[in-house]
C-alpha cells in the first residue's frame, strides 16, 4: 500500500510539479513561449493554469515594453537628428556671422574714407585710421584719448544735422566744415544715420567722412 501510495503521489502531484518547474526554468532563461502542461482539473491543474495566465501576462507586458522601447528609440533618434541639424545650422550661422563681422571690420578699418561710430552728441566712440588722420591724429588711440570730439566749426550746422537726424534718421552728402587738431579747418562730405536700439532705447550715429578740403581750396582758387 505504501508503494502504491508513493507511485500515485508521484504520478499525480510530483511529476506535474516538476514539469511546471522545468517550464519556469526555461521561462527564466527568456523563452516566454513555454507553457506548463495541464493534465488534470485538480489543484495541480489549477496551479498550471494560473502559472500559464501569469506567463501570458508577462509575455504581453514584455511585448508592450518592447514596443515602448522601440518608440522611445525612434523618438531619441529623431530628436538626435533634430539637434544635429540645429547644431549644424547654428554652426553655419555663427560661421557666416564671423565672416560678416570680419568683412565689416576690414571694410571699416581699410576704408579710405573716415568711418566712425559716435554718440548723438557727436563724440566718437570708435573710428578707423582714416577718420583719425582726417582730424590730424597719427593713430586711432591718440584721437580717442584726446576726447574723440567731432567738432563742427559752426554750431548752427551741427545743430541742423542733429535735428535732421532726429526727424529723418539720415543725412546724405552733406558738406560740413570741421575743426581739426590745433584748430585747423577742414572740409568733409558727410553721410550719417541714426541707429536706435529697440531693447535699450539708446541711439548711436554711424557715419562716413570724405575729405574734400583740396576740392574746396580748388573751388576757391577758381572763383578767385
């Protein structure tokens, strides 16, 4: 009777449990296609069915997780591509800006005419060498250290230009009589515009002076 009882116990309980155990080992190795065999309707069979339901849910969760991972990877790839394109676009823009600034600087410094940036009160903030030499200085630093004042010989003409700049924004091809270093008189053809910064509200003048002193002397000689 003991032998028979042992055989029955092994057949009905132990063997199904061992099959479930082997199935769980394969699932643990990553094979979610495995299912526990259901040979009975007793408690062992119920355990096998519950085990299979758990594996089904685990498989569905893994499938959903893989789908989310693929979606996340696609979004990461898309965002990486967008960032790379934005970086390249910004790099190209910065490169173009540097080139433009370099060209502007060379144009400003090498211009044969006197180029300057000044306050609305005609105090020069920056200029090229031609502008400094126009006023009788050998260097830009020397001119700016002296005060950088663009002194008009006539206050009336200076005030008229300032008024036109406020009203119209630009003054073009204006013959002006200026006072250079040591009080010497010089004539220049001036083009200047008023630049307003929308953020700070501050204004600056950007202008060009072309020395026409020789031409004015020649005109006076011809008139004489």
